[in-house]
């Protein structure tokens, strides 16, 4: 389970984390990433910019995660359960490369309760089916990312949120272990908090 050498010889910090994200997102998103502090913009522009940053962070989480042997090698299956604006931001990632595989974006329909055929599942805080989706992949090698305050308590792996004028994240390491995923020590160091309780 080797990690991608995304930044050989460089310490991973918030600046290099975003730099790596800019390498992944090659469709005009890099300029947005350069202005990480959230500042004060119009609500519409601010929301769109935050969505783009969420996408960048999510793809970087994948780069610093190792899946167990036997994961499909033909594509990286990125599944998203979210509203139109956030899904549109994720659409820019379709066909980009993550861990040596082209991203194949799939939208999880409202009301769906199964996301087993995903490598990474992003569940927005607005998703009414969050609990059912997370339960459907709880013991499968699926990296789950979300933005709801209750996401980790519902069985998610990484929760994204804005605070102190920047994007931050918390990690439920117990869930990662349950899913047989190995998160890079560099990624763990960047998290605001890491739940290190052992998975049952």
C-alpha cells in the first residue's frame, strides 16, 4: 500500500496541500485556490469558491490515502451526493488523474441508499440520505468525506469545514481503519483533530 509521491522531498502543509490540489484540478481552478482565505465576497461568488476548495481538498485526501489490494485499477470512482452547485464544482474533476487512474464522476441520486461501487464518496450536509449512504459503505474500502457537523458521528471519515478564515478538516481514524484505508501520517498531522479510538 504505497502512497503516491505527490510532493517528494517537501513537507506537507496547508500551502503544499493546496499546491497539490492545483496540480489535480487542471480546468481553470488553480486561480481560485490561490485565494484560500475566505474573506468577504458576494454570497454567490463566495459559495462557489468554497465549493471549488472543497473539491480540491477532497481530491487531495484521495492522494494521501492508500486503498487495500484489489481495488479496481481502471478508474477512480468518485461519487457525490450533493446539490447542483457543489456537484457542478466536482464535475471539473471528471477525467483528471488521481492515484494514477482517471476520475469517473458519478452522482448519487436523492434517496439512494447504496454507494458500494465508489472509491470516494462525498456526502453534502444537505443530503437527506446521509446516514443510509454511510451505513451502506461502513465496512467497505470507501473514503467518505462530508461537510455536515454531525458527519463523523454518523460514520464518516473526513469532515470539511470553514473556520479561522480557512478550510479545515477533522478525521475519524476509527472509521478509516474499519474501511481498511490507510491515511498518510502527513495528512493526519494537517487535520485539526483526529479521533484515534480503535475501530471495533
